C-alpha cells in the first residue's frame, strides 16, 4: 500500500470537482469535490484495487517511474498552413517577442488548461 504510485488529478471543468486515477493500476479511478477529497478517495480505491487483486491472484504491477527528461530534446518539427504561420508571426511581432516564444506561450497556456 505504501508504494509510490503516480496519481493523476484532472479538474472536471463541466461538473466541478476532480477526477483522479492511478495509471499503473488499470481501472483504479475515483472522484472528489476537492483535491483533498479526490486524494482520499483514490487512496481508498487503491486499497480496494490491491485487495481485490490479491484475492483474485492478479499480479500487482510495480509503480513505473516517470520518463526521464533526458529522453526528450525539447525540440520538434511542426508543419503548419502558411496562413497560420502568418497569423502567429503577426501576433508575436505585436507582442514584441519571437514567434518561437509566442508559440511556446500558446502551447503552455493550452497545456495548463488541459490539466496536463
């Protein structure tokens, strides 16, 4: 029970509250009205998941470490329509920053909105 499983917490923007899961334990999911509720509920779900696995003779997977950042270069190539390229360049210029910085800003803003 004390193994360090990764917990994923996802805000429910439509209904409120939070969805929560343990990716290393398939189907181990829960919800909570607050972050604390969600964490308490997923810990209960983890306990129940492990108990059921033990009763059924199912192998309990070990927690998998996050991929090391050294596996990622921080670069990727992206082809976009010329009209989008033009629009991004205009917005970046209006902000007084490079298009690379502007695109990084947009990606970060959207990634945070998705709960990633």
